[in-house]
């Protein structure tokens, strides 16, 4: 069961994506992440990249984010995100994009969108092939004082060389890596 942990939508049950391609974020991991960033969420512009069920972005909205953009390239994930937003009555504070992540970032940059918090939960194997932080840096969609949070499998070697790693939190088999712009 996926649910909203805290905030105005607390307790709402969210629909799962009917596919093994989507790996929902466990409540314990989601709660740990939001405990770390709780001060930054209210009033933020939040990007939920590789959104799956949308539970992380919906949690951000529940905790006071002004707007969440959800990105996923799987049609059935986008359909599930829209259903979950509707269940919470949060559709007016959301943009849902059915796009491959790099293309979505390019589109968002053209719309002059900038984010306070970017959460990325890519398929684990994707990090072996490419670095999603590169397109974020190149297209400039992270605000100067913004942060990126990347969920990865603990055995995955990942170098976020485009941003400065400021914190890591290991919970079970997952690692949450927190990045900010490189210090000048």
C-alpha cells in the first residue's frame, strides 16, 4: 500500500502502477527524506523525475509545495499519477509530463521553469549508462539555492560531478544523495 504520510493529504491511499518497471518508494525512505528537507518544502517548486506513482511529488504537495511537476515516460505511470492527483484533489497544483527525462528537462528549460527541489528516482540501471544531473546542469533548471535528491541502489557507483554532494543517507538498500550547486 502506498499512502501520503503527512500534511493536508495525510492518510490518502495511492494507486500503484500496474507494472514491475516501477519501483515505489517505501514509506520509511520517503519519510526519512522529507524529515531532512521539511524546512525547504513549503512554498517550493518541486520536480518529481521518474515519478512512477507520483507518491513523492504528492507528498511534497501535501506538505505545502506550491507546484509539483511530474515526469515519467511510461504511459501507465502517467495515468496512475493523474488518478492519484485526482484522489487527493491536487490536480491544480501539478503538471504531469509524459516524456523521457532529458526531453522533459529541455522542455521545462524552454518554459523558463526553475526548481527549488528536484527529486530523481531513475531505474537503477540508468545510472550505469548516463548521468541525469548533466542535463539539469546544462539546461539550468535548478535554482541557485536549490537542491537535487537522487535515490540510488547502494551498490551503484555514481559520480554527481556537475553538483556538490552535501549529504547522503543510507536506508536499507537505498541511498539518498543530496546535491547543491558547486561552491564558487
